[in-house]
């Protein structure tokens, strides 16, 4: 790998600036999913084991360059302390006097969390002055925030050019998993792309058809592909204006030797609600007053066979309206097949993106996948084949 890891860095008694992504969901002051906090623990513990003093740089929400008290990172201090099993100090600013004082006071075996980097307008502008202010606090920079690496911000990109830099353990794990799934995969490789809209995933689909052997399309976007094939989808969610784009993607797939798998049967209903009365019909037989809400059992069988014939699977987006039962059936069944094949050792399965992880958790199989990314937008951009600035900056 072209970037340095913690193993190659001398950290003894050094102040180590660590960019983490602890942008976790919080409801009524309570963290509802601490996964991102749990995932940075090995990095911070390894830094301390090497005698380094971790100083955490992080953002929370989108305060747009202003101090927004509701977006302070301070409430995360107890959660971090619990997960890390050590004292976590807090500084009211990520640069300047308060930050310097807190760094100077930091004892070995303790961690310092700096206030939301996005309270500074310079952060999202990747302002060199802000980057220098951050860099002045430490001696080494470690980026462990793969899920924020699609942002070229001071704390994700700028600082990496000033201090000796390395990837943290989570960053390493993410990059290795993604490389195994799409960079240099064991073929045949299958991608599952679901979700509502083709328009938000054009670049992703175009990149994938050139790289994978099978592309399973699900969710609302499958309807758009059915429309592109001249099929009437009744009242289904579909982007009719994207039909030409869908046809272009199918053509590109054909010439690249990528097989596109669309559902051959579908589950339709008259209402979009949990438990709505439904029926299974052929994909080309959606009644005019109904909408497609899930892939049907034949489609699920077909997807299972594709998974069985694959060695690598990369998954983004649900196959149906997974948030309302029973329209989560196809997503659950396909996820369970992927999990079974992974456990049997015949499939490397990697998944990412907000909805995807929620769907896999709901199916109860997230733990059985080879790798689940902590990233949403960064995972998508990576699947689109884009260079992530936060990763690129570590290559120097
Ligand atoms: C995320 O949750 O997607 C990351 O923390 C990045 O946040 P952003 O989308 O606000 O840049
Ligand atoms: Mg995001």
C-alpha cells in the first residue's frame, strides 16, 4: 500500500493529531448508534501503546463555519471515555489558545477531543491558515476518517500535507476491504445497487458496469430500467426522464461484458404502507393502478444463483422498500444468502452506504458480511471510481 500505517511511525511521547469521524446519530442527546466511535478505538489504543498522545480532530453535523452550540462535540466525551476506557479531555476550539493549552496539559494515557472543526469557516474551504493552526498542535497526523475522506477539508486533507502522515487502523481496514472488492477482486464479482433513484447513481452505475461481471439492480432504480426497456410500471416510483441514461448504461454494460440483472417478478401494492395488501406479478405485468415495492421470489432465486456463482460481492442500496414490511423480503433474503455464502467461505462480501447498513442490520446479517463500511458518501464516491482527497493526501 502506498500510504504509511501506524506501524511505520515513531510515536513515543509525540502529540498525534488523529482525524476521526464521530459524526454519529444522536437523538435527544443520546447516541443511537455508536459504531463509528467503537471503530476508532483500535487506532487510539495503538497510538497510546506506542507512547503517543492522541488529539482528536472531528466534525459533527453541518454548522457551516459558525459556532452552533447544538453541534458541539462535548456531549460525546462520556461515550468516548466509556469506549476507550480512559480519561477524555475536551478543548473548546480546535485551534489557537484553548487547544494549545489543552494539548500542553494532556497527560500520558489520556485523550484530548477538540471542538467541531466545522465551527471554523476555513475547514470546508481547506484554508491553509486553519490547516497550519491545526498542524501546529501536533507532531504527527493520522487520518482514521475514511467516511469523511471524500471531503478536501483542512482536517481531512490540508493537515496531511504539513505533518508526517499515516492511515489509522480503520482507514487501513476500509481501504483494504474496498481494494479487495473492486480494486483487485477475485472474480466473478457482483455488485448490487439499489435505492430510489438512477439520477443519484449514474456515475456509480457507469463505473461499475466497466468493472464488475454482474450488476444486480434493485429498488426504485430497477423500475427506471424496466421503463427503459419499454415496460409499463404503473404507478411505480420511476424516473421516466432517465430512461435514455438507463439505456446508455445497459449498452455500456453489454459492450463491457457485464450482465445486468433486473427482477423478473415483482411485488406490487396499491398503497405505500407497512402491511399493504400486495401481489406478485411478472415484471412486465404491473397493473396500471399499482406500484412495485419489492423484487419477487423468482428474482430473489435468480439473485441467489448469481451470488453463488460469484466470489466477490459489493452491495449498496436495498432491493425494495425495505423500511416497510413485507417489502423488505427480497432485501432480507438476498442479504441472508450473501451472509451464508460468506460464512461458508465462498464469497467476499463488502457493503456500505447509510441505507445499506441499516437494511443489513435489519436483516440481522451485518455481522456475517466480510466487511461493512462506516462510510456513506465516501463509499459511494469510491464506488464511482473517484479519488478521495483525504486518501490521496496520505500518499505523499
Ligand atoms: C458522513 O456522515 O457522511 C460523514 O461524517 C461526512 O459528513 P458530511 O456528509 O456532512 O461531509
Ligand atoms: Mg455525508
